[in-house]
C-alpha cells in the first residue's frame, strides 16, 4: 500500500487551497460581471431626457390704471381686468409656468395692488421678468411672482408715492374769472385745482401720501425679506438699476428672457418650451406726450406709485 510522506501531503494540501482560492476569485469575477451586465441593462431602460413642459409669456406694458382707456393721448396700459383676462387665456393652455414680461413705470395705487393680487391668484409657477422699466407700481405687481428677473440696466425700485394735480387759480385770476365754492366740511375742497392750497391742507395731504408710502415699503420688505441696511437704501424712493437691485435683494436673478425661462425650469423641474401671448398694442403716440406731462386721466387729486 502506497504511503504519502509529510512533504507530499503538504504539497497536496497547498494545491487544494490554491484551487479553492481560484474558485473564490472566479466566483467574485462572475458576480461582478453579472452586476455590470444588470447595471447596463437597467441603465438602458432609464430615460435621461428631462420631463418636458410649457411656459406662457405674458407681456405687461404701460401705465397701471383702474380701467383701460383709448383714443389720442391715452394708453391701453395695464389694468386689473386686462391682467385677469390674460391670466385666463394663459391658464387655458394648462401651462407649467407663466412668465410676465413687465415694462411699466407704475400708476394708480389701488390698481397696482389689484394687479399684484391677480398675478398671485394663478395656480401655477410664476416668474416676473423686468425689461427697460419696472419701477414703483411696476415693481409692486412683480411681488406677486414666485421669482423676479431683471436686466442689469433695468430701471426699477422707486419705492415711493407721489400725489399731484394742476392748479389754475392764478390763471383764473389773471383773466378775471371768479371761482365760487359752496361746500361743507373744513377739508371738503382740499386739492381743488381752482383754489390755492394752504400749508395746513398740504400737511393733511402729505400725511396721506406718507401712510401709503409706508404700506408700500412694508409690502416690499415682507415679500423680499430685506435687512435694515437694505430697507434704508430702497426706502428713499430712488430709481435703481437692475445690478444694484440684485445686491439690495429686490430681484433674484439678472438676465433676459432666457434667464427667466431657466428660472422657471428650475422651479418646475421641467424643460420648458415657450409661447408668447399676443396682447395687442399697449400704447399710443399721444400717450408719450400727454403721459409725460401727467395729463393722462388727470383727476383733481390722485396718489400714484
């Protein structure tokens, strides 16, 4: 009978151990190969294309007023009703976002607040993009949007209120025209264009303007979460260029339409195609003249953003 020596036995055991190690390595290689194959197969089944959607671009241009006007020396402009109608048309497309392109120097106080509320009311993502001018009431309405984009050269800010009217008492006196006023109440005739305003009456009107301005500034502060140093700078009523407005926290991004679309894509997490809503002409040639003189829709006394 053949007997194995100790040295031979060790060699046999070594060979057996090496075979076991080779089998273990081969098994590991097979497992990794299977994982790679499965991973490749899974990756082939994954769609890396982002989800697609649509954004409607709504131009808002002109003076903000309670009602639209037409004819020589007046502009269609921006009204709460026109924005409501535009929103309805835009939402009929079932968009993933609405991008409002604003070009306005402001207008009537209450109308500006109503337009802001109309923008806030839409049940979709909203981005406001400032063009050349989006100041005062034109800035206020943008606070209804989720985010705001401005060009570095956009003129914005102007967080303040003005109240003005034409005064004809000197002209009437020059031509010998007498103005007869019959009214009750100490300040009932305040702001009449046919009589000189007293210092006391001016103080009364100034207090009203300051109250409206304080409300405007508080709305901006609350919506933009401004710090005290920022409040001091924007509260002067100064028009501000877009680049500085970004530093002061009045806008979120600097850029044009492409930037506004990108911001909307980030908010919706979708790749958005765009459609521009046709709104028709927003101003007439006469409005450039009469509007600059403050004669458009002139009332005896009014406050404006």
